[in-house]
């Protein structure tokens, strides 16, 4: 009986999170109340507080759900024993863009991050968590590049920090443009092409610090 109760609790939590995405997509974070989310999920407001401390906690739980999906590839790309660190990192970003195209949750969360018109204490909470994630990825990308140098995938004098900034600029810029102006970028077709172009540059061209010298 206890097992069934636990399973029911997980189903309720899932229903609340899915309802939150729908309500937020319709009204924005600032105007999406927990009462409306509860109604959309078919539960009481008290049920929401059983699972989440407040709206910011609910948003961060949604964000953690997205991150969890990519954790295995992230860890694999940073593993010192991985024979193809650059390939794993490329696979991670290809998976990321492929998933985001069809995932309403990811799309809405990134709209929260990039929409300056929808700011509140709740959106600031998820933006703060995103900044933490960016810092973690910044450190992780440098690990991947250093492992790729050891594996002979990129030149010994490759500028690791510049390569990391290049990845961040490409990913952040592409997502921001697509989320806020979908008509500007066909992310389903162009996203993977851009990812492959950047990694081809890493593999086959001269080091970035030399490429920009005149």
C-alpha cells in the first residue's frame, strides 16, 4: 500500500509540473498563480505545497528535470577515461537542440531566462540557478577540452578558455534568438549544422588564438 501511495505522489508531482508549464506558457511567470496551476493539474493548492515550497521552488524543480536529462552525456564528456571527449561533447549539444525543438518545458524555461519583460522574484530564482549551471558548464567544458588535447583531438596549444567562450557564445546566442524570435532561426535544421561546424573547426583548423591573428 505504501508503494502505491509513493507512486501516486510521484504522479501528482508530475501532473503539477506539467500543469505549471501550460499555465506559465499562457500567462507568464508573474501572472501564473499556484491556484491556477492547482486547478489545471486537478489537485488542491495544498497538494502543491506538499511537493513544492513556493512557485520559485516549482520553477527550479522544472529546471532540474531538464538538467537531469542531459546529465549522463555531460558526465561522459568530462570523464578522463572517455576516448572521444570532443565527440561526446558534440553529441551532448546535438541532443540538446534535438530535444528542445519538441520539448515545451525546455522552450518555456528558456523564455523565462531570456524574456526581460517577465521579471519577478520567481524568475530571478531560476535565473540565479541558471547562472550556477553556466559556471559549472564553464568549468566542465575546460575539462573536456583539456582531455581532448591529451587524446590528440585538438592541438597542444589550443586556447582552452577561448574555446569555452566560443561554445558559450554559440549555444547562448542560438537559443536566445530562437526562443525570442523563432522565425529567425530554423533550430531543428540549422542548430545541428552550426554545432557540427563549430566542432569541425575545433578538430581540423589551427588553434583559435592563431586563427584570429593578423
